[in-house]
C-alpha cells in the first residue's frame, strides 16, 4: 500500500530531479502498476470529494482581499 503522501513525494521528487516516475519507482523497488493504482484511487477520492460549482468556505486571515470588484 502506498499512502497519499508517498505518492505525492514520488511525484515531487521526480519533478525536482527531472527523472521519470518509472525511474524513481525502480530505485524504490515499487511496481509501476501499484503506484498508478494508488495514484488513481487518491485522484478519484479527490474528485468525489469536491463538488464542481459549489461554494468554498473561506476563513479570515492575513491575506490580501480585493476591496473593489470591477
């Protein structure tokens, strides 16, 4: 089993080191089918968890907010 964090770590590592997912999986002795199965699972969970067109609750913070809408 690969955790969501492990999948993201592998993707981040590959992007930073400019290597393919397959190369990194080989270094880690992880089967590509296993990686892509878990990647697909987490992607589907993310898509099911978000409702397109729905509102997102915002929290107050120190960020900049527009004061005037055009």
